[in-house]
């Protein structure tokens, strides 16, 4: 049986993208994404829990990230978990887990200058690995029409 390795995150960037242009011509962007969930504890106090995720974007996505994403930008991410293992200088086994971004969509309002979040172009919004050099507006995402429960699902529970 085949497994599934899929991650969906919505959060805010913790810093500006760190972009590297490799000798091979590839471009890679590394960013940190904060996801925060809030709930009330037994005493009715609001508790927030923030998780930090290391994201890796390549080529077309990295170029979009470099141009439009900034610290605080809110994005919707779809990707998969990747991990690296190695031994450090002291012989300790190390492991780093990251999210390999397959697609992302910029969320949030446009800037006062009419540009996309973090930039000045209305041509950015969604970067998809299947079309690395093409950015689409966030409005292209399918809409549920505001009706979340239409009563006709095929879930077995």
C-alpha cells in the first residue's frame, strides 16, 4: 500500500526569504513559517501555541518568494515532509526536517500601492511547482460559494 506525504499549512513568514542562486541556474528560497493555534484551557484562559516550520521553495516558486514575500506575509502552503540526517563534527547523529513546498498562495490584503502582498505587482499570488515560472492571482482558487455544508458528502461517518 502506498503512503501519503502531504502537508497543508497556513501561517505567517518569520523572516524575509533567504534566496540562493546556484551555479546550476536553479534558485532556492528558505523561509520560516509560523502557524499558531488558539484554544481555551480548563480555566477559560486563552492559550496560543505557535509551531515553526522550515520551508524550501525551488526555481519559479523561489523567484516569486524573493520578489513578493516578506516577513509577516501570510501564505497557504501545500507540500511534503523531507528530512536530512548527518553526523556533526563531534560524531552526533543530527536530523533536520523541512517542508518541500509544492505550491503556495499568498493570502492577506493588498498593499496600499495596489501591489501584491510584499510587492508591487498584481501578477503574483500562487506559485505552483507544476508551472514554476507562472504566477496566478489568489482569486483563481476554487471557492466553496460560502456554503460549507451542503449536506451531500460521501464520507462514511
